[in-house]
């Protein structure tokens, strides 16, 4: 009986403490969201209104004019399309290549298995800047070789390929660690049945890989969509750029109408925000498979 | 002759048909060749080029330079040391403030305090935004006529310069970077915490351990793999930092940092191999954490 009392007391102080902690973190959570909320709020009112009446004035008009104008003046649909044209093929290719390597590495024991995985993972960690100069030259000469300078440099294809090459490391790493957790007996029965490697891969391994592939697809779409370094250095025509690199330039051009720019930034953020809130589970698990293994 | 030569090693492992062997080599070969060609060949190329003089136009113009580019950077370019200093401050800030805050948050949210689901999302939202968007949002907050200036009592005709003020701009940039980094660390740590056996925590609580003791003596040691990954991510991200500074200062050296110095020297009109040397220095600084990461991820496999 005597032990019950301090425990109860402990629980009560813990409860008050938790309430305090919760309020404290809650305050920060709101502060965290505030810049986004403020940007959205401001994007709903005309910039002239802010200039005339001050930042904290109560607006007399709230409308979507900034969005309509941003979409029209900044050609956002064009940039968004470019973003999709880069992101979707890049994600599909990365996951396809990644599954192939993960399959071979985890189902057939060759001497160079670990070395191969190490090599891909290390490649993923290299600074992008280390790769740029020769890559740029390579893109130009490959283009010249095929008689079309814009084959890889200043083209969507070139940006897609470098994204695939870079992200392949992470995808391979995640997929092979997943496959290692799956008993090999499943594969062995296929081999006994005399299935070819191709059938083994497409009929047995690919369906098994569905959950990590879904997570990776969500995660990589976000990363590739958000990146702006490659498009910035590998494209010179503005009309081919994805929306994130375009924003870097639009920022200078629309400096006189910040609320319009705010609307543009919100439009650019929408796809990733929607993906995050709808596919949160996949997003989180994709991010964590790679980091918590071992 | 050829068939026996290729068949013997194969039979020792498993009986692959010729078709299977072809498929397997294609499965590994194509992606690997692709990766080597686009990532490793250029990376090694850059290391080679950093020892040359070249403007990046004709291959025949490449001239051997020895260590002159590095010499020039180390002794003749004061902005390099400014950049290194900024990278170090960035690293210290992330390491001592932002990352521990992210861990603390993860720990509290993992205890399922009231509203934990909402908090988790709130802190994570900045991580899914592109740094281009983050840059615009914060430029928007800090610009003349923006929220922060308004709070400080500066209206649009009477603004102060925040990014141009050398007393505060470092903290402002690090604050913006932390806005993203804390949520990222929180989520990584949170996923690690979820895999910690809850009975461990209960046992500690029954033994009368305080929360701090539980965290230090029970949670931290069991989380060793995640701890290493998080340290490595913190270091590599601090060294590779580029996007957010670019969104604020463009390619100018308003607030020099290694990533920007590389960019300045390799893109646009004037390419010089000083840029390659900068990139190699950046890479050299990343090697340590890269090895730590690989070691952590592959210890099991190598054994």
C-alpha cells in the first residue's frame, strides 16, 4: 500500500509537467507554421493595399487575384508542366534501376555485392558541385556527337538523367535492405520451378517490393521536384526550367509585387504539400527505412 | 572452348542458362554503367581538373597547374576563409542547437503528449517545401514592408537591411536553415524511437528514473545507429549548404559559403578550375562523415 502513494504522486506531477510541455511545444508549432500562414494570408490581398495601409492593416479586399495573375504573368502552368516532365520519368527510372540492382544483389551472391552497394550509396552522398564541370562538358559533346547540342544540355532529358544517376544510390540501398528482410525461400521455390531470372524478377520480386517502392516514389518525387540546382546549371532556356529554378529567377523579376510572388511560391509548394498530407505514411516510412537500418 | 570456359564457374554456383546470365548482367550492368558514367567519372574528372588551368571551352586549352589553384585559394582568396568560417558556424549551430532541438522534440512527441500528431506535422511541413519556396517565404517575412519589419516598427518607406547587416544576417540565415533542419531531424529520430522497446522505458520509470536519466541512460544508447546517421546528416548538410543562401544572395558573396564559391566559379560565363578546386575541398571535408555513414550502414553486410 505504501508504494502506491509515491507512484500516484509521481504520475500527477508528470501529468502537470506534460501539460506544460505540450503547451510549450504547441506554441512553437504555431510559430513554425506562422511564416507559411502569413504568406498565404498576404497572397490573398493586393500589394498596393499593404503599401498604402501598412503590413498589419485590415484588408478591405481578399481575393484570389494574385493567384490568377501569378499563374498568367509568371507562366506557372508551363513551369509546373516542366517539373512534372522531369519528376515523373526520373522517379520511374530511378525505381526501375534501383529494383534491378537490389534484386540481383540480395538474391544472388556475387563477390562484388557489398562493394557495389557501397559504391552506389557513396555516389549518393557526393556534393553535386563536384560532378558539374565534366558532366556539363560531357553533355555538350554527347549532344554534338548526335548532331543536336540541346540533346542533354539545356534539355529536360539531361536533367532527368542526372537526377536518376544521383538518386539511384539511395533507392538501391533502401530496396536491397528491404529485400534482405524477406526470406530467400520464396525465391528458391521459383528457382526450383525453373523460372527464368526475368520471370523471377517480374513475377515474384516486383510485387514484394510494392510497399518500399510506394514510399520511395513519394519521397523521391518530393526531392526531385524540390531540387533546383541541376536545372539551374544544366539549363539555359528559361522556358524549359522546372518551377523551383524558375522561382529563383522570378524572385528578381517580381520584386516590386511581393504578394504576387507569394502567390507563386504557394502554387509551387502545393504539389508537395498535397503529396505530404495525402501520403504521409509512405513519406515518413520512405525517409526512415534508409536511416534506421542496422 | 568458349562454352566450357564460361560454363565451369557458373555451374559451381547455380545452373544459369545463357539467357539468364545475360539478363543478370544487363540488370546490374546497365544501371551501374549509367551511375559510373554520370557520377563517378565526372567526380574524378573534377579532381583532375582542379590541378589544371582551363576556361572550360576547348579541351586542348587545358594546362597543368599543379597546386596553383589550391595555393591561390588558400593564400590569395580571403573570401575562402570567410566561407569556411561560415560553414563552421553553420555546423556548430546545427550540431549544438538545431539537431539537439530536433531530438528533444522527437522525444517529447514520442511520449504521445497531447497534440503530438499535430505537432509532428507542423514541424515537418517546412521539410517538404523546396528551399526555393522557403527562401521566398522568408524573404517575404523579412523584406521592407514585411511582417518582421512591421513588428520592429519599420514601415515600408523606412526599412532596415536585415540580410546586409553583418551583425545579424548570420543568425537570420541559420534560423531559416533550422526551420527546415529541426523538423527533418525530428522525423528521423522519431522513427528510431518508435522502434525502441517500450518496456525499456517502463522499466526505467518503475525504477524511479527521472526523464533525463531515462533519456540519457536508456534511449540514447539503444539509438546508437540513428545517432550516428543524424550526426553525419548534420555535418554533410552543413558542408553542402547552398540553396537557401543562393535564394537570398544569388551567386554574389553577400554571405560566402563553400557551396556558393563553387557555384560562382563553375557556372555562367566565366568558368575557372578554381571552382573545381573549391569543389574538391568541399568533397574532402565530406569524406570523413561519408565514411562514417557507410561504415554504420554496412557493418552488418561486411561481417
